[in-house]
């Protein structure tokens, strides 16, 4: 599904914390950065990240839907790589649309139905 909310349509060039990652490289998007592909699109690395999240945080992430699990891990990897912070249910960051699109293209949902960005509601 399309990116429909304002936070989901954020461009990586609008986020000050990402500029240093691609401005000096002559890239038009953070999703073109070689470290992005290495950190966020490699299934082996994402499986290791998922196991770590399950062990450390007790996340109930399974492999019954591998692409969904890989997307979840890839979004976390992107945040760790670009913001240098760890997320939890209360700490959320916007992921630029080019990154979301690249991750969804690499690990698509068969019915093309995605959850999208959600603000923390305290629940």
C-alpha cells in the first residue's frame, strides 16, 4: 500500500540526522548508500538482529512470515544505523519514504498490505 500519512512521506533530505550519511557521497537518497544495503537489506544480518531482539527484549518475532520479520528488523537496523539509538514501543522515529520503499521492495508483503507508521499511544 502507498505511504499515506505525513510522517510516512518524509524525505531523507528533510531529516538533519541523515544528511551527513549521503551528502558527502554525492548520493540523491540515503537508500543508495552502500552501508544502507549492508545494514538493512541482508537477510542473514536481519535474522541475527531478530534473534537479538527476541532475546534482549522478549519480542514475539517469529519466522512464520519471513518478509514481515525481515522488514521489522530492517526498520530497526535503519534506526540503529542512522540515529544511533535503540527503539522501543515508546521511542519511535520517522523512517524516510525512500528507506521504507526500499525495504518493502526487498521484503514485500504478498497482499501489498502494510501497517505503516504509528505514533506511540501509551498502550
